[in-house]
C-alpha cells in the first residue's frame, strides 16, 4: 500500500488496481472532532443523511464540507459506535 494522503493527523494508505482498498490511521477526527470508530464513503451523502434522519438517527456532527475535500457527518450506530459518513467533493 502507498500513502495517498498525509495531513499530519490522518494518513491514508491505498492499494493499486481496479478495486483499491484504503486504510486510514488518525490521531484526531479533524475539525476538532473525536476520532470516529469507522468511516464509510458513500456515493450520495445528502440522500444517506436524509435517510438516516428519517430513520431516527441523531446526527452528532455535520453535514459539513471539510477543507481537505470531503463532505461528511457523524452518526452513532445502534451499538453506540461513532460512524463518519463521507463523500468526496
């Protein structure tokens, strides 16, 4: 895996190929947020946000467009884990 992003507080490693898995290692969540337990990239962030709210999930952060090129929001899963749902801008 190669480093494809390094912002100091988060590094992204990615494999090459048609399906390129990625792994992020972070010391903070960015923009003063907690480090999430899990990050999930989606194709249509606004649709996922709308559906999460309609299902009764409490949005803990966002949605917001971050300076490093993603839009995202945080939500807790049914087990209390903090999930970062994001899409690239």
